[in-house]
C-alpha cells in the first residue's frame, strides 16, 4: 500500500425533503448571492425548481440562473456562467441536477478566478489555485461528482472531452434525497448503474497488494449497485433501492475505493473519446460497451484479482480461476444487457470505419501507451483490437 493524502469534506444532507432545507443551509453558511445551475425542464417537472426558489426567497438569498446544461457539458456554457458570477458578485454556485450540471458548476467555480479559458484546466495547461464554493442538490445517481474532485467538460471546437482533478472543486455540501431520482427513466437509471460500477471497478483493477482495504470497499459498492440498480429499474419508487444506489454513486467516486494505490481510469479515457467523437452517446452507455471488452482483453494479466471479482460480486466459485474469471466477466456483460444497456458499438451507431478516428482521440497527447498504471497498458493496436471486436 502506497502513502496517500485523502480529503472528503463534503457535508451530506441525506433523506426525504432535505432539499427544502437549502435556504437555511445557505443562510447558515453566510451565502447571499447564488448562481443556480441546472439542465432543461426536468427539475421543473418534478417540482424541485419551485421548492428551491421558495427556500431561497424565504431566506432572502439573491439568485440568478444558468440553465440548459446538456449531457457531455460544453465549455461554452461554462464561459457564460463565469461571466455571470463576475457580473453578479456570486459567492456560491448551486448545482441542481446530475453529473453534467455539477461538473459545469465546478468548471465555473474555478473559471471565476482565472482570466483565460477555463478549459485550460481540462487541457492540463494550468492547475486551479482558487474556486468559488459549490453546493449540490442531486437528481441523478451516476457520476459521483457530488463528492468527487473531478470535473469533465467537452470542447466541441476541439473535439475533446477531458477532465481534471482538484480538491478545490469538491462540493461544500450535497443534498441527497432518493425521492428526487424517482422520475429518472429506465435508460438513465441503467446508465447510472454502469457509471457507478465503473468508478469502483477501475479503481479495483488498478494494481494493489493482495490484502487491500479499498479493494473490498470497491467490490461491495459494485455488488450493491448491481442489486439496487435492478430494483430501481423494476420499481422506480423503491426508496431503499434508490437510497442505496445514491450512496453507492457518491462513494464510488470520492476516492475511498482507491485508497493506498495509484489509479488510472483507462476505460473512462476510452469512453471520453467515444462521446467526444459522437456527442449523443451517453457516458454510461459508452462504458457499458467498453467495460466487459476491456476486462476480456486484460484479465489474464492479473487472474487472481479477476477471480476475486467473480467470487465476491457474483458468488462464482471455481477451482479453475481462469474459467471463474471469464464467467464473472460474462455475468457483468449480461447484467448490463438485462438492464437495457448496449453491449456493442453498433448499438451506439458506430461502425468499423469510425474506429481509427476514435483511437486517435483516445491517444491524444500519448503516442505510445495509455493506462501505464493499470494491470495492462494499452497501445493503439490494443485499443483498435478491443474496439474492432465490439462491432
């Protein structure tokens, strides 16, 4: 186990109707001018928008709005938000939505104190040194951005989707009411299941000692996400299932499932290239296709770890570890298919002719290998083979 520093400062307000406390939470924090960031119409349809506005008004908290955040959020809207924070002397950004909304808020938060394009942080040209505080009212269990240090933004002009990490963008607080996810449809719930699994799965499969505290946390999150996710899809108003999935999402990506080792999110990197190449690909859908394919390609590089995954997540107990590992990968692929997720590139509207361009996007900035901290680094030929088998 390597040495590490870990911080997870986000205060969680968990439970029914917790969103109605937003006004008092902000008042107690001495915040007076808030930028509310959200998507399109979903928070209005479920009545959340009206609750938030009333709570702010009742506590005399000034507020302006930035709406229209899309999946795979754009740097253009980030720049618009930065202008608003400066013009209106904003002292906190309130993200009301899922991962795209939260990441937009985070990018605005660091952009407020930066005199150039905030996408420079995503390009890793500079590191943020200061940020406005961010608060969250979560409406979608998926990205884990409500507790994480990551911020992923798309730049349509450059054709890049890329993230950066900084503890400065970890939200100050997160309001988690499972009931706010009742209206999330089957497809988006499935995307959330896959995204949550991926955050812990990629940490789990990063090399570690044979006894590792965080590995067992990662496997428990994966197992609980599969079980609760299936229940959420069969009964969208199953409170306990929604609550479990919400907590799994939050703690899958705050870093606790990767403590004590170096983590390289190579599957996420590959998916970012997919959805940068074709912006209508949902992040979870892209991951659903890539995760089993990557696992099949690399599992022999650490058979003990893959066998433990099969044993702990799916209760597969074989004398032959290779056979047990392969069955575990197949079970995960079947799980994705059962919850309505795609398992081929064809289902995402891609064909073999698209693969070379996608591979080039995967390897932007790296001409030789990616995933150098994983159990098996990948070359361009490796990535091409993985993608070609998915058509």
